[in-house]
C-alpha cells in the first residue's frame, strides 16, 4: 500500500513538472509573439509618421510657390520658410518626435550633367574635377563617372574605366551606360573609397542632366567649382552677398565682384529650384527611422514624390562650410 502511494506521488510530481515545463514554454512563446507584434506595430507607426513628415514638406513647398505674387519671377533661396529649420513635432503622449528637414538638390553639383544627349559635357566635367580638387580627392572619379554614364566602351583617357575594367572585379559587373538614379550608385565606381564618397555626397545630386544650378542655395564649395579662380574663400563672398537679399536673376549673380572676368560656358545657372530632398526623421520609443524623399515641384506648384529611401542613417551628412544655412 505504501509502495502504491509512493508511485502515485511520483506520478503526480512528474505530471506537475511536465505541465510546468509546457506552460513555461507557452508563456515564453506568447511573450515573444507579443513583442514581435509590438515591434511590427511600432515600425508601422514610425513609417506613417515619416509619411506625415513627407506630406508636411510637400505642403510647405506648395505654399512657397503659391506665395509668389502673380507676375513676379519666382526665386528660391535659403531665407524662405522651407529652408529654415523646422521645429520638432511631439507625438501623442510623449512617445517621440518627428523632425523634418528640406534641402535643395538643385544647389548641388548634378552628377548626371556630365553627359547630355549621349555626349560628354566638357564644362560639367571640368567643374566636377574642380569640385574633387576643392575636396582634396585625388582619385580620377570624374573620368570614371563619365565612362559609367556614357553608352560607348571607349575609356576617357588613361584614367577612365569601361566594362573591361569592371569585369575583372570579384564579383564582376558592367558600367550602367545611363544616368544615375540614386546617389548610392556612385559607390560602384572603380576604386571608390567610402571616405571619398562620404566627403563628396553632401555636395552632389542625381537629377535630369539639364537641371540648372541654383546660385541662391549652392554652398561656397559648390560655387567655387564654377571657375579656377573661385577658391572656397573667394566663393564665400558670393554666399555672403546673398544673405541680405537673394539674387533675383543670374545677371545679378554674374555681376558680383568675385566673378569679374569669369566666363561660364556650358554651365547653366538659375535662381529657382524644382527638385528638393525632404528628410523625415522619426524617434518613436527606442526606434529611429529616417525617410529620405526626393520631391519634384512643378511650375504650377504641384509637388510629386519621385522616390523614397529608408536606407539612410538618422543623421545625414550636411555641408560643413560657412556657405550653408
């Protein structure tokens, strides 16, 4: 009788142990499922908050164009509301913040301008070389980018690189033979170093080849690439001259003392912009998300989203010279 009681007690203890293990596993899986669902919910919330920041940037740019009086030529400059730092918007119940920043892509050197109508643009090539020189980048990226964009297989001198150079790499690939669609494609150039890319990225953009440079938003570094005589320190005077009042037309810009005797051939300038970059940075709990949107503002004021990028770090590189806002 005592032996039977002992067996029954052991059986009960074994059942309790099994039930405990099973319950512990169920609770662990449930907690994991709850956390996974919470992460998905938070990610979706951050995404929609970022889209809200993008919509705000579109509205600001649309209102900026609508505020231009009828019959008055439009001018885009760094003293307008879209270019000024935007306040951080608190989310519900103090969960986080949304910060929006708008930048003018037409104020940067357009990499796609190296090739126009399938022909090399000598003026843009010289300008890009000067920009690399100002940034103390010695690698021949100008020639290699020209070969990357054009459709032929003839290297640009001894420093160029066509398919035959890229096919020797591991893994191998070919040149694009078309315009750049995203700045990250610049990393594919032969021997492109990350430090060179990071140094160059704040001063360049990828836009339609015929997009003019906005002299009201270009940094002193970019303006210095217009001519050999324009060092960054000399170009800084052009930036300071527009701080009190923006250039109303390109003739006013070319009349500046720093440009005396400078002849710009093959380089298109403007005082307005159509292409902008909106950065919507969301901080939600312990999550950080940065949505980088390329926007196109049409002549009538409509603002369209051309592309979105979630692959950027929360803090994007910005030009460091005094010519920036």
